[in-house]
């Protein structure tokens, strides 16, 4: 049975940044029986998909949002193996993976995380009132969703594992027993290998609410990931996580780099606004040189660069008129690198005294 138009099939080859959710739902070209080579090829294509730049930016935005407030508690955990989640979402692939609707990367639904942690909390005997606060109540007379928000967990990009999806072979040994055509599971059936798509790598979890409660919930979540696991087939060893302190440190460093980038962007914006308000081409050019060559930083290399450049600027300003702002900018920079000489030009070295006197003379003219 044909499942895809012929003119769309060439698009399915050599994809590395496609929306994996769409591939899972829509990219199988034909319905097959037997070995299903087209299905296997599609799973291989999905396994090659990597997060693109847009996802990386979105992840950084989410990281910043969840880190800068005490209302969030976060956990970074790495899969100890592989994970099955969203198996019923496979469409024509039979089994699928939960993916972000916009970015196509693996996603662990917040409701699923909340349910798993609630199950763990009940299994270790957490008080019912505490469970109600953390997860809500199922009471028909007074239902509530709890006082915390369990956000979807994002797949962590740019780790040692670059591709989130992976081909996994699940072998069914008693297919006729499972579908009801045999009454007992004996060893007379041939094993049936089944190609499925699993998830590997790390996830970033976030819980939102009152600080003391989210910190408590964070510990329960961490224990759940390690001891109980998430997703399907946990009884077969899938879906278990390990604590990853190294990755947590990298996430912290990533957050700090985000703050630095924001500060740089803010400085750049202020600089562009200042240049845009310059009263002349000379002033705009001088502002750019001061910024690009970091003349306001005091060190020997920058001092040398400024000293080399100033005679040319003095020639320009002496030939021009009404460049008061440029003169004052150069005096400001000169005071950073030649503070004593600017106060007492007569005590400066001859080569220094020459340009200092020219600069101060321009100040008097302007």
C-alpha cells in the first residue's frame, strides 16, 4: 500500500535536521509485510536527526527562564541505556516517540513525569496530605491539580551524544500467545525482531512552585529517575537514569555563558545607539575605533595602539572644525593611559608632550 506521494519521496533521503516527529508520523512511503526494509531505512533516517540551531536557542531560552528564578528546581539526568516514550504515537511505524511539537526533539511530558513521581511517592509511604500538595487530589468532591507545575523535560543538546534517536531491536518470542491465537507461551514459535525507535542521551527536568516544595519534589524526582525509571518497558531495563554531575556542571557553565552573551548584546545595543546619535562622521568613526580596539581598557598593548593612532586623529581634527565631542573623547582616553602626563604636560617625554599639547590646544579652540 502506498502511503506517500511519489514527488515527496526524494525529500526523505539524507535528512539530518528534519522534524523527527513528522518523520515518525508521516514519512513511511509504503506499508510492508515481512522484513519491512522501508521501515528499517526510515528508522535509520530518524536516528540520524540532530538538533538544529533553532532548538539549541530554544533550549538556552528555557534554561535561562528556569534558572534565574527561585520558583524553579531543575534536574539534569542521563539515561543509563535507552528510553521508550510515546509508543502509541508511531502512526504507520507502529511505535513512536514523544517529540516537541515545534522542534521535533524528544520530550518527556510533564503529566507523565508527575504521574511517575506520584507513583514513587506513594510506594515509599509519603503522607497523603503531602501528596495532595505535590500532585493534587483525585477526590471527586474536591479535585485539584496540586500546587506545583511539572514541566515537560527537554532533551539536552551538545553533549557527547549528538543524536537523540536510536534504532532499537525488540524481539517478540511469543507473538501468537500475545495476540491470542495460542493459549500458552511455549518455545515453538520463531522469534520476531521488531525495529523500533528509542531515545538516548540526557534530559533537563523543571518543577515550578514555592521554593521549599519544589526542592522537596526535586529530590523525589531524582530518586524516581534512578530507582523507578520513566516511560515504557521499565521492567526490561529501559527508562532508567543516572545522576550526571559533570553534565550538571556543563549546564551551569552554559547558563553563565548565556548571561555573558546577554550582557554583550546589551553593550552592543547601547554602542549602536550611541553611534547612531553621533553628530558627525568623525565622531561615529572614533566611537567605533574606541569600541573595536577597546581603548578604554588600560594595558600596555592598547596604550601602544592608542598612541599610534592619535597623531592621525589630531591631523584630522586640526583640519576640521566644530568637532568638540571627538576632542573630548580623545582626552578621556588619553587620561586613562597618560593620567600624570595629561595633568602636567611639561613633565612628559618629548614625543608624548608634542601630541598632548596639540590635543589640549584643540580643546581650547573647540
